[in-house]
C-alpha cells in the first residue's frame, strides 16, 4: 500500500477515517463551546482552560484504569458505544443551569473513556492495514484531524455565536452520534485482539509489560517528552505576539501537515527510522532563534520549519507497533496517546512558569533547548536497531517469549 487513495479501497479504513473525523469535529466544537460557557459563568481564564483540556488530562487516569479494554473489546461495539457515551455526556453539559462543579465528573468520565477509545481506534487501524500499512494510515488520519480541527474551530465559533454555547454543545453531541452510526454501519464485526475481560489489574499488568522493554521505553519517552516541551513553546505564541498568534498557529499547522506527508508518504522505508532523531532535533532547533526576538516573517518561517519535525511522531509510532505484540497494540498506542497529552500539559505549565520569570521569547528558546537536550539523551537508544523496525523482537517466536528477549523486544 503506497498511496493515500489505496487506503480507501478498504471499506473498514474508510469507515474508521469517517468515524475519526466526526469524533475530532465533535471534540473541537465541544471544547470551544465548553471553554466559552465556563468563562462566561466564572470569568476565570484558568477554569475555562481546564474545561477545554479536562478530557485530555483525564486520559491519564484512563491509561492506568481502563486501557486494557482497548484490546479486550470487539472494536465495532466499543467504538459505537463510545460514540453514544460521548454524545450523552456532551448533551448533559448543555443542560441549562448545570453548575460548573457538576461538569467535573462528566469531563473525567469522558476523558477516561476516551483513553480506551483511542487505543481501540489505533489498534483497529493496525489490524486493518497490517504493520506495513500502519504508517500511511496513521498519516492519513493525522492529516484529516489537522484539517478538521481548523474547520471545527471555525464551525464552533459560528455555532457559539448563533446558538450560544449550549446549542454548540448539542451540535457536538449530534456529531458524536454520527460517529457512532458510522462505526456501527461501516465496520465489520471483529473479535477482540486479546482474551479476557477489561479490568484494572489487566490494565496495570499490560502497562508494566509494555514499560518493561528498554527499546519501548525509549520510544515512549521520545514520543512524550520532546513533543510535550515543544507544545509548551507553542503555548507562548500569544504572549510572544498577541497580535499575530493566529498566524503562528496557522503556519505551525501547515508545517505539521507537511511533516505528516513527508513521514507517511514520501520517505523511503529504508530511511525512515534513521531520520527519527534528526526530525526530533528539527522540532526544537529553529525555536532557539526566538532568543533574538525575530520579526514576524522570520518567526513564522522558523515555526513552519520546526513543525515539520512532528513527522518524527509517526515514525516513532511505526517503531512502537513493530516492537509490540499484536494482542497489545491497542493498549500500546493508547498509552502513547494518553502519555503524550499529559506531557503536553506539563510542557505548557513549565514553559509558562519560565516565561513568568523571564520573557516569552527567552522561555521559548529555553524550553526548545531542553527538548534538544532530551533528544540527545535518548538518541543512543533510538539509534539502536533504528534502521530495522522489528529488529528488537528477536526474543519472540510465534508470539511466545523465549530466552534472550524481553516481551517482544530485545534489551
């Protein structure tokens, strides 16, 4: 499978693509509407920000409680049920006069369920396309998510203006219902990838198993930390240039889309893994120039070049799939998503604190330098067997761990 068009010859991928697009649109509209709703009721920027990011932060709770469901539930039923649950929860948030405090348990429940949902979605992607097609499929979903988010923010703003936040939340609930219908009608029935019932103990056992492998630890850290610190840099666009932050975000989105196409479609398979470390470095290095407080055209150019480095995330996910037994692929990818969101929050908080003590420009350059330092520390582990995805699985034959291996990956 070599082109995006070929992906859509698979009915299951088409349904999963449409499901993911509807979910992204719903979450974007709901997040904007909820942020406006909470700000109007509380006049608190902090509470409004927490309302928008609450479900994402709650995914960390899901990663340590319900993530085993990602591989132990039938994918079609799980995605359909998740769409219905998100529609119900989003509709509850639109109830007139609902106290802000009552939103907290709803956001926690939706975020926790979302952690398992992400694992189900990307585990199913790996199942539909195989290991060789996963990277291209993940790239296509990422491109769609970026474009849908841009449109979703515009749609959300229009709905909030026309229908008030509660009306926009109801529209988001309808989009969640659409996603549930798409999963139910478009996906074929498939058995779970792993036996047993979802449980807290099962989640913990699999998380420990995934983390026990040194190659997988290196991949997880590379997915979470450099990325999270650069999201912290991006969180300072507004204080750096309040009058032009939108332009910086837009050029960053274009650079990220270019990185997705580069990593998912253009790079030859034999070179992809060797470019992981350079792309991680590219993600941070241009931001060092912000120490000189560049003028807007140069700042936008630096952002556009840097965000091409987000393509490293796709290559690292490809390596994670290669290092993970198929029956754990959903939980492995779900753990990546939950950890990434959590570290992005940490990165934003750290960059903001540094900016409070210095300046936005200094904090952007300093946080980028920290990202480069982390990449340098992780580089030896990432380069080991980096040119041969799956080379770390020497200790597995037929899915059974044998002496000399550590759960599917060499140490």
